């Protein structure tokens, strides 16, 4: 019995690694599915343009499909760039012999604007491939071409999805809404005679390979046994995260980050374990005189680009407080439980991305002087200098203060302090790459 599920991508190769089979394989891996490939075309491509296309002979494409299906087996498959009519006919003739779900991403134009499907091949796609589709996933412009109608609104997308399904015989059609106006990306699914909408806030980020990765995520989850509508729901969350956390590479449209789906949960577990151990060691040190009246927190952030809000920073729930002649964490380590210190470390990371951990301790002149004697770089900010527009904006004070202190220092500061304000206790914040480094600095001032 085969324990791992398999998914097949029938698509072109992107030498830039952002779209095509490269994006599909990364997506399959993110969902724990073994990826199989049938390469239709080799492109010379980067984030700005497609400079060359070399199509694979149709019989070789078909043989790739047959080879993997008959030996390994395919639980679900998808098509991407099919390039020309002869390849489309060969793929259709081969795929219809086998019984697996088929997701069709009707790739017609690259993000750079270069055509990826020749004009004569569009008719072949509609005639031979779409009738075999479990799901077709056009974006607005592809849906306009397939439906012959203009799409400007969600209601237009509904009519187009229904028309494409009824005229081609595809079992389901989802018209993606990323190119429609509005704050939300609303995808419209037509399936079994009914409509369903999938919505997510539009996020700024990287979009090269969006369509490939979205359709591949649906394919992977169909391979794992999810129903179509559930598979689309998971894929919607996956692609929204991938866009928001894309790596800024190249000079054009940077690629979606498929790894975020598995990297973030893995990194969160590592952060939880390391910070929990550091908190335990801090308790053993019993630095009662370092605990301020408001308590101490100890935080550790996800790395960039995953660190976006305070929900991406782990801290001690309830803080660390004085407990007789010792100190004690009130609650466990969790994400999103720190506000002030989380904002401080996120602001600090804008200047020094590798420094993801921090702890706050009681302010005193003696501690500041001792830190300097131990070779730690110290800077500060004065809340009295805070601009009125910053003071009036919720949550803006700490990022402003950290930025001010960093810019004041000639070199990266290990410690930043402020002298407080009305109703605000003076405080020292110690920064480090990780909790272990923060603890080493705490030991220096002990």
C-alpha cells in the first residue's frame, strides 16, 4: 500500500523558479504530497520577462504522463502551460484514459505579459481539455477570453463561471478575483449548479506563480482526499499567505512563497521550545531587582518576512513577576500575548532583522552604567520628544522610540531605555538574536 499521496503537474518549466512546474512541486511538498511531472515546455524566464520557449514533442509529453501513472500512480493532476494545440491534444488523449481528478489552470499569459498559449491552442484547450476538468481556475482575463464577456464585478464573475462550465462541460469553474477592484480578493466557484464565494483581504506582496501555486494547492488537497470545496478553501488560505510572505528577489514580479505554509508552524515550535527554556533559566537566576513594577516580558519573534504583527511574536502570558525572593512566569509561552515588547522587537527588526528576541527590565542609572562597563552599546529615547501625531496614534509610541534610539546610536545598540512619562514607568529593553543571547547580556548586568 502506498502511504504517500501523489500529484502530477503537466506544465512548463520556469527557469526563475517562480511559476510552472517549479512552483507546483514546491506546493505539493508543502502539503506532504509527492510531486510528479510531465514537462510540456522549457522557458527561459525570470521575474521580468520570458526570453525563450522550447516546446517538448507531444509524444514525449504523453509518455511522461503514461510512465508515472502506470508505475507510481496519480491521485490527482493539474495542467498549466500547454503551449500549443498538438501538446493539448496529446495530453487530453492520454489523460482521458485514467481516472483521477484534473485541475486545469488555463495558463495563457505570463505575469510579465508574454503569451504562454498560442492563439490556435485556445480553441484546442476548450475543445479537448476543459471537458475533462474537475475544476478550471481562470483569472479575470482568462475567464474573459474563455467566456467572451467582460468581467468587472463579482456578479460578472458568477455569470462567466456558469457560462464556461455549461459551454465546455467542465464539472466546476472558479473565477479568481485578484484582478477585480475592491479590498477583498473574491473567488467565485460554480459547482453542481450552485455558487460559492471564497474571500480574503488583498495583501501586498509577491504574485509571480500565484495561479500555478493556487491550482497546485487544490490538486494536492484533492490528492489527499478532500472534497473540491474544502480543497479550494485550504488553497485560498495557502496562496494568501504565500503572497504576503513572498521573498523579494529579482527586479520584476517576485515569486510566491510556498514554503511559508510549513516554515511558519515549524519555526513557531522552535521558538516556543527555545523561549520556554530561556524563561526557565531566567527564573533560576532569580534577578528580583531587575523586575519592574509592570512586570517583565521575554519575547522571540518569527523571522522576516513572517514577522508582520504582534501575533507573530511569542512572549510570556501574564509576564514574569516577583515571587517572594524569586521571579516566576505567570503563564506559559504563547504567540500574541505581548503588546509593548512585541512592538519594540518588530521595530528593532526593521533595522537589524537577525535580532529577534528581547526582554524588558527595571530602569536604574546603575544598571545602565554597568551595561556600558560590560561593553554593551546603550541608546535611549525621550518620550517628551514624541511628536503629537505619534502620541495620538494607537501603538505608535514604541516603534517611534525604538527607531529614534537606533538612529541616535552610531552602532547597533544592545540596550535601549527610556525615562518614562506621566503614567509610564521608565524601562530598559535588552535585545539579542535569540533568547540565549539575551540571557547572556542579562548575566553581564547581574
